C-alpha cells in the first residue's frame, strides 16, 4: 500500500508512525489538546492505536502533522471513517500549545479537506466539535466550515467542510 504524504507552505503531513505514539501519549496525558469531539481526554488515548491502524484498514486516515523544521508532530489531522462511523469526518487531535497552533491546524485541516476531495472523492466531510473548545471552533471558522444546526451528535456541534472533488481539466482538441 502506498501511503500518502502532503506538504503545505509550513507543514508536512504523513501517516503516523510508531515513534509518534510516545509523543502523543505524553501530550494527551495533560488533557490540553485541540480536538474534534470523539478524540478528547481518555478516549483519545484509547483511540490512538485505532487511528494508526485506520490507514492499513482503509487506505487513509489522520496524518501526523509536522511543522517545517521540526522532528516531532504537533498533532494528527485528516480524513476518518472507521467501520460503523455515520459519515466521513475530518478529525484532529493537536497537542501544540503555541500561539500559532490554531492557524497551523487550520492549514492542516484545509490540506486534509482538499486531499479528501481529490484523492477520496468526498464531496463533504463533517467535524464534530465540543462547544467549549474555542480553539477548535476557531479552526472551523478559519477553514470556512459551516455549522450544521440539524446534526445531532451527543452534545457536539457539527461543522461541514463542503468540497467539490477535483476533476482533470478537459484536454484541448
């Protein structure tokens, strides 16, 4: 299986590796993370092995997001739809606490949405956010995601990331 990597102006997105687990666990223990609703607190620690194997089961998953010039990821961002999941989701779990964390996360989410539309053909994906997570709500706003008042997901606010799948341009005759 060929695993996808993405580069943006300030980030490198790659499939998570085993070496990322220790970094993630250290930060998750603090509980101070920017995340979509299903990936918070102790649930996030239990989900990490599932996040890593999602790539092998589905051919896609959350990317480890590494800032340019860094050796360790600042978090995980990407397409997510494990077996039984109600719909395609763009999830994130970011442990970076620096002032630029929201902007960098929004850059990674935008890249993940574009990848999901182009490579996976997703026309739309959702992100389910905790109403009290102001930084994740800011990420949704920066990416142009739209709140969905009709979606109900156990106290989370649903945001939609609409995208039109990319199609090749027609060739000139």
